[in-house]
C-alpha cells in the first residue's frame, strides 16, 4: 500500500481552515487539520512545497516512521508552522489507519476510558451583568464547566468578549490588518475577582468555572490574580503568564493554590517538559493540530500522567472540526483526561466538515465510526475562498505593544 497523492484544501466558511487529504493507491483517504490562525498559507506552502513530495510512495501505515522522518528529517525542528504541517500528516494517517482497520481512532489508541469528554463553553459579556447572564444560558444547556470572561470598565475591547450578538462564544476572524485592542493590567486585576464573586453568588458552586488570562500578566501579577480568585474555587486559570520562560511558573506556584493550565501555543513536548516535571501546572492544553498530531501529543500526555498533570486541550473555533474530532477521539481514550474546550463552529463550517461528534448533557460523545469520524465536503469548501484575516494585537494606553 502506498500514498499515491496528497493535497491541501483551503476554505473560509466564516474563518480560514487548511485541511490535508492523503489518498492511497487503493483509493482510501485520511484528513488532517493544518490550520494556524493568521498564518494559514505558510503551513499550506510548507505542506505543498516540502512535505507532500516526500509522502508520495510511502506506506501510509507507518505513522511513527513518517512522524520521525518529517521531524528529524527536516533538520529544522519544531516551530508552529513545521509542527502544524507534521500534525496534519499525522492526523490524516491515523484517520486512514482507523478506516483501514474499521475502527475509531480511540479504539486504536487503547479503547474508551469514559463515556464522553467533559467540555467547557465560553460565557462572556460586555459587562459583568451580561457575563453572569451568559453563564446561566450555559447551565441551562447542560454544561458542567464554563469559562467566564467579561469586559472591563475603561477598556473598549477585551480578549474573549465579542459584541452582543456573539455572546454565544463565536470568536470572529478579524478581516483586514490586525485590529488593535487596549490593555490595562491594573484594571483587569481590580475587576476580575468581582466578576467571579457575582457568578458564584448567583449560581452557587455546583459548576466548574474557568478563566483565561491570555498571557497578559507577569508572574507576580498572576500570583495576585490567583490569590484573589481562590475563594471562588476555579477549575483553572489559563495562560496566567507567557511560558517561553517555563520557570516563571515557579513564582506563581509559590503563592497560590489556584490550578494552572497552559500550552495552547506550545508545539512540542520540549515546551512542556519543565512545567510538567516540576509540577508547575495542573493541565496541559496542547492542541492535536499544533503540537505534532496524535503521535506527539500522546507522548506529552503520557509524560504528564507521571506527574498527575491532566489534559485540557485547546478547542477554539480556529481549529477545524477535523482537529476537534481528533481531540475527542484522544479525550475518550487518554487516561489522564481533564477537560476539553468547546467553542461552536458556524453552521457553514459544520456543513463543510460533516462529523460524528456531538454535545450531550455537558459531554462530547461520538459513535463507533471508523477513523476520526470527520470528513470534508470539497465541493462546498470550494464555495468559500481564502480570505486573509489576522488575530488582534494589544497595546497599553501609552502605545506600548503588549501580549494579546
Ligand atoms: O485566542 O484560538 O482558549 N482559547 C483561546 C483562543 C485563542 C485563539 C488563537 O488563535 O485562547 O481564543
Ligand atoms: Co486560551
């Protein structure tokens, strides 16, 4: 059996997605997500120009060897573009292997460890009242876990908070050049504890609450936030501080017992190693599409399990349903599962990527379908041409660039 051809498909049913399709000489195929938000065509070119020519003629069943070939063989290891491309190949090969075996990928990994994967949704509001109300809507839908973000008085726009009509959590792609958003840490630290006080006061303590600081804080500021949120018993604070310098998390840990999650921008086990080994985090958020596919993320999860660090994979709308399907297969198996992020894709996106996963009473479940249980409707995809879009950037009030 050989890979006879492979190609990338770019589509924009609301936001841009890059998909890799790998086809065998016997006509079987697998799909992989290759989407890197705001840098989509770099991954497409990496695949088209450099990876696909090396895939032709290979035995698609040798997933591990192909992974090592693309990782070691590039000489230039790691980085988001390289790793997104490797992830796409890896996902497509697992999908294909599942189809060949007539089994879901979670069966190939070792079978089900649970009935469904607990997910958290995004409740947000332009002010506290709107955010508190949004939490109620998620509770009504059956969510067991809810991320809460709110606008900050004095700031015109805040990460994670759409305009009113987007209160359901859809995060729009940003057309044109990167939009600029203001940031002020002092205001954020002053108002955030109050938001969680109000949510707990209204709904009690029966639901898990999460919060994303989105890399905005220094370690000591993150420690302050953690201490101030302790009374509200959060499931986690995410991306409390940027993690290029992994030892930053030591300082946060010395001061607060709030659980910490990090890793949505990580692209290999090396980004996680010290954080996990020193038990500086509680949840690892690597996405299957950005951290080397199922093959590599499994290595990360196994390493994390030695230190009682659990998974909490990134699941925002800029990962396509192909990545979501891979994540849910993984979540159903992985012994040290924590939680899965869930943001609803647009109806247009769901139509381009027919899938078998679905939300049921706070969990993602999926049927016993071969492979990843997701596909791409190429005809429909062709109706949505690529439309360049960027993530926003953040600036302090004096104009200084900050972390978005
Ligand atoms: O900003 O996926 O937890 N979720 C997030 C996301 C990220 C986007 C970046 O592409 O932080 O909303
Ligand atoms: Co995040």
